C-alpha cells in the first residue's frame, strides 16, 4: 500500500516512519545504539548520537525501498529511482568469459533494492537465510526472485558452489553473527565477532573470482560500486578477516546506512549481557 503512493510522498513518509521508530522503545533501536557506541568508541557521544539518529530514520525509509524492490516493475524502478552502477563492465567481462564470481556485499539498509537493481542489469544469484516465519519467507523469496535468477539457503553450499563452477555470479554476505558453533572469533571494528570462514572454502572449491559490491546514497542517487576483491588466501581465518576489514572500511564511509540493528556481537559479548 505504501509503495503504491506517488514517489514524491515516499521520502517524507519514510522519515515519518523513522520518527515513529525513533520514539518507540524498540529492541532494534537498542541493538543499533549498542553497536554504534561500541564500533565508534573513538568518536564523542554527540557524533555517535548523530549516526544513531540518522540510522533509525533511514530504517523508516528502508520500509519503502524494500517494498519497491519486492513489488515494483523494472520499468517503474528505472523511471522513478535514480541509480548509478560503477564497475559493472568488469563484472560483465567475467560473466562473458565464463568465470564464476562470488560477489561479497555488506548488509546496507537498502540491500533489497541494491540486489533488485543489480539483478535488473546482470544475471545474479543469491544466498540467504530462511526466515522463521513461513509466510514472510514466501513473501521475501517472491520479492527477491524479481531480481535474482535463483536463491539458495546459506546451509546449501553445494547448490551455490555449482552455480559458481558454471560461471554464475552469486551474492554473498558474512557480516552477521550466525552462531559461534559455525564461526571463528575475529575482529570487526576492533571487537571480537563470530565470523564464518565458508568463503575461503567456497572460493577454493569453485575456483571463482571474488568481487565486492558496495552501496550508498549520494546526492539522492543510489550508488552501486563493484570492484575486484583480493583477500588474504593464506588461511580460511585470514581470508574472512580480510573481508571483515574491507567491509569495516566501507561502512565507515556511510555509517548511518548500515544494518546496525543486527546483534553482530551476540556470540562474543552475549545477548543478555551486552544487548539489554
């Protein structure tokens, strides 16, 4: 219903939703504040508060951008959304040469729109986590498949490794806490964070290329920036740590656009000890 409204109403409506989020005592607000205070401890309280406020308000706009990504047609997106894809030619060349590409990305607040727009311009596949709600999962999958050729659960590595071996491009992110039992403890913004090491095994098995997709808003234009990523392949831990470091540097450029609402440090700092 919201995204069916005229485009000029979306931004003020998104900020209004963000204001409601900001006022309400939501757990996700707490997670965002805790993460920002921890990761930007070198900044003063006013600077951290500014990032936090903008982050919560941007979360309201995320409701709109996600709806656009899941329900709008390609034609309407191209007509109404200002975007620019940088570095696309390099990725297209890899596809033309038949090379599989593991396209690493970070969890931006507008990641659903990022992937939809990317999928409108090149064939791309995705890796995702199955949602706890079957109904929401069906809505999410239906929306995402408007841009993605196909998607695989993160626990089905054989499926997306086959895609990579046959020259497909696969979106993949590691910047969330998937549990200590399936992760190694590494640094993220100087703090211990559970991080999966699967990317190393995927790259080794598929013999694929690695690229990075960064996204941010600049002058009311959504920028998708694609670049080759050369990680430290000396070990699984070193490779994932190099991804963490790369993502961290990209987040610092536009910190208010990152998904701080995820409990990134729950396995190392504790759900109840840190996030309360």
